[in-house]
C-alpha cells in the first residue's frame, strides 16, 4: 500500500512539472529578444518574444534601434522610464506596448533624437512633471497607435509634451489621458513646436487647469480629418491656442469646461475650414469659442453649443471673420450670413 502511495505521489509531481513546462511566464526576467533589461542598447534590430519588466532605463545613444514587439509589452513597473533617446539617435517601435513607465519627464520615452512609433500602445505611463508617456524635444512620428491612461502630475501634457520639436500623429487615438495640475490633457505644445494631427481621435482627456485635449502655446497646431470629443478642463474644454491653429475637415464636439471656452479658446490666429463645432459647453462664456484673437471661418457649422453667451464670445480685439459658407444655429458669432435655426 505504501509503495502504491509513493508511486501515486511521484506520478502526480511529474504531471505538475510537465504542466508547468508548458505554462508561459507572465514576464521574461531577462527581456527575451532584447540585449538586457536596462542600460545602453546597441544599434540593431530586436524582436520581443515575451513580455518583460525592465530593471532600469534603456538608453539609445547612437545609431538606429528597431524593436519589433510582436504584440508583447515592455513594462516599467511604475519605477523606470523605458527609453531615453539621445540627439542623433533613432528609435523605431513596431507593434509593441510600453506600459507603466515612470519618470520626472517622459514616463515611457524622453526624446532628443528621432522616434517612430507604429501599431503600438502606450498606456499607464506617468511623469511627475511633463509628458506622461512622451517628452519630445526633436522629431516624433506616431501612426496607427493608441496612447491611453497616461498622466502628468505637476507639469504639462498628460500623454505628450512637445518642447520645440516636430510631431506627427496619424490614424491614432489619444484617450483618457490626464494632467492633474496644469495644461494639455492629451498634448502640450510649446516653445515653437509643431504638431500635426491627421485622421485621429482625441477623446475623454482631462486637464485640471486648461485644455483638456491640446494646449498650444507660441507654437503651431494643425488638425486634419480628426475628431476631438468628450474632453474636459477647468477652463478651455478642448483646445487653447496662443499661436497658429488650423483645423480642417474635423469635428469638435461634446467637450466641456466649468469656466470659459467649451471647445476652443483662441488668443492669436485660428483657421477653421469644413469643420463642425457642436454640443460643447462652458459654464460661463463661449460654448464654442472664447476668442481674444482672430478666428477665420470657412464652410464651418457652429451649432448647439451652450454657455451664458451661446456659441461665441469675443473680447478685447477679438474678431471672428466669416469667409463664406458658414452656418450657425444662433447669431452669437457675428456671421455675416446670419443664422440658421438647424444647420446640422
């Protein structure tokens, strides 16, 4: 009887060992497919074969590093910035997830070189200052990717902070990013930076202070064929711009603020072409526009925005120019074409 019990126990242990050998670990301690789990990464092409948790920041100091993620994730364990890219170096990320990176500037990526992100996800990254997912000082291209649930605490840019660099965002989604002290729930663009957003969605981002979606300060912001919706801020619900703002073939809707400028606050020059501004709200002034600069409208619909002043409020030298083909459901924007009770 004892021999039978020993045999049974032996077989059971052998079975458990066999099952364990077919169980894929949640993370590879040595970041399978990468040369290490931290440190300087030599130029080359790397292919992830598992998820991994890093033990420190990867530094790209020269040449081009390409990482083909295969859908796997690199995890900063809420302790480390994932990549730091030096001037003259290039980082290419394909089909990879960067999550839980944490740093003072740029939770997942701090870029002084060139970064290209394709078919990837950046989520749950945080910066104690600026750029919850990415802080960019040079060239950044994002396509077919998602940046969600990133945050910046005491600075700017819940997902991205751009300081004088050039950024293109194409066919991508920035959602549910937050900045808890200052401006730019999704993106903050400063110091002569240039940001172009095409065929993308910015939704449900939040800033405690201003600009739930994008904060554009002495810089250039261009938005094409995109949707800006459901963003919120203490003031200026979706976009604040003191620079050049151009929006074309886009929809800005359902953004909100507890103060002024439900959709857009403009302090310089803005162009809206073939676009719709609707169902935004401000508890105080300017459901669609809070304007102290010049807004030029072409073939644009402004409708169903709510505030104490209706769709628009201009102050100081603020002017709204009707350059033809525009429709408004009330007459608060001063359009020369008057108003239409149901332009939508």
